């Protein structure tokens, strides 16, 4: 399992994160290829080598071609548009999941600050082309590096004021501060913004644990530079690490998750289906329904939600908002997970992603990616099962070759 440690010595921003991951070894060609499949204005990414106070680092420069119908500064989008774009894309499934989680958290924070629903949030800084590319590009870089788990240090935020779309705001900006709730902050006396809403969203959505540096073996280091210059190196340090607590059974990982439960007896199947969609949007790992009998022998539904611990509160809010329950039970469980990898297999229908689960170094399960199989079945007008079985046969043929 590949583990990443983000050492936020000078805060964190989206462009710094993406640049640090590229310096760590992520392939810019892979990232740009997937980004250019999205309905975005024409652009190209330039990766420069710069020196920040004696530290050599990669810096991301994004060049967007001006479009006649709008200027780049006013290319704002609503949260719902961005989430729909991600959902309808052909991005790898985990990239979609991570990108949705980051944008959803930022939309919730902005919505809370401005007193509107997250779906109606009209992004300014985050909705601009560069930040959309920073977030989705970061998730693509993590996928390219095979990062399964992310730790991070305490986070400095800076001080003073920053000019934003709505006016002159204190640092950290209100949305940034909202996103940083529950995240340990570090003191670094600097007049300027060190942590942006995009950077805070990445931490909030993807980091499983904030802890001091140490207790692990560093395998590789990447540095991503910010645009500003300070009296200290304005860089984010990304460490590829081998956790000292990692078991020798490298094909197996044990993690702690939150299990949320409640039962209802007055919701329609359609309402339960919508609630499930919203729970997955909130970051749930899994959601399932079980028929139960309740008081006075009333038939009901037990709703069970598995969620990462850092997203449990969001999933609990979604349950209370989208179902008729009056309360939610929460417990902490541990689970053992097999190592998983994604490979691409040539088939008569084109190249299709296949997920493999490993135990003791041997692939014991192989599953074609549902979204890709479903898309091909629709496009070709053939049964889903026919495409699925064809992919499995191609997988076995590849193994025998």
C-alpha cells in the first residue's frame, strides 16, 4: 500500500499539491490527458523548476486560451455544474470519488458562509479553471502514484487580509476556516495567505490522520512551490512513506471506520433511493438497506452507512436531512481490506479497467469496472452481462499468455 505524507511547512494550495505530486513522480502526461477529456476551456500545463529560499521545487503554471464568450476571471461555475461534470466524465472511479468529495466539502463551507444551499454555491476562486484543474489534477496524480492513504502535518494558515471576490477578508478566509475545523493548525507568523480554500478542501476530504512527522520510513520526496515569496521556503513537501506500523502482510490493511445506523418505517422506495445517492455524495464508503420489523410489528428499513471517520459527521447530517429518522447511532469498527489495483485490459470493445484484489501476493478476485462496462453496453446496444463476461475472458486470456 502506498502512503503519502503532506508536510505543510508553508501551508497548502491546490497548485502546490499538484506540483509536489508531479515532483514525487506522477506523470504530467497522464494527468493532462484525462483533464483534456473534460468540457473545459483549452489549456496546457507548464511545470517549471524553481528555487524557493534554497529549496528546488516544481511549480505549476497553467496557461488557458482566452475564449470570446467570457474572460478567465469571470469563468465561474456553480457547484452543481462541477459535480455533474465529474459524474458524467470518464475519469477513473476513485478520481471521481475523491474529486466529488473535495468539491462537495468546499461547496458546503461556502454555502454555510453565504447562507445558501451547497448546490447553489457560485464558485469564484474555486470555480475558476485553474482551481478545477488543481483539484481534479491532484486526484489524478494520486491515482497515478497509487496512493491509498494520506497523512498530514499541522497546517499554518498565515495572517492579515486577502482580497477575494466578495471583498477584503481576514486570513484564513471564512470558507477556509470552516474547512479547517477539526484540523490542527500550526503557528507560523507570516503576513499573507498560506492555506487556500482549495488546499483546505484537499486536506479535509482526503487526509485520514493528522500527526507529527516521524514513525515511518521516507522512500521519496517531492516539493511543490507556491507563487508567493516569503522569508521562508514557500513549498509543500510530499513524502512517499512506508508506515512503521504497517504489517508485513502488505496485501492487507486494517482501518477504522464509522458505522451509522437508523431505522425508518415511513419512507417510500424512491425516497430511500435518493437518500442513498446523497449519502454517497457525502462520502459514504457503502450504504445498504435491510428489511426489519419494528415496534407493533411494523415493517421497516434498517439503514446502515459505512463511512471514513473524518466524513462521519457529513454522512450523519445527510441521514438526518434526507430521511425521516429522529436519531442516528454511530459506532467505530475496524475492517481488514485486501490490496487493490486497477489494470487496463484490451477487449473487442476497447480498453477496459479491471480491478484486482490481492492476498499473499496473488490476485484472488478480478472485477471489470462497472461504469465502463455499463457505458459500453449502452453505446453498443449489447447486454451488460455479455460485455462483462467478455472482459473476464480477456483477463484470463491475458494471464495465460
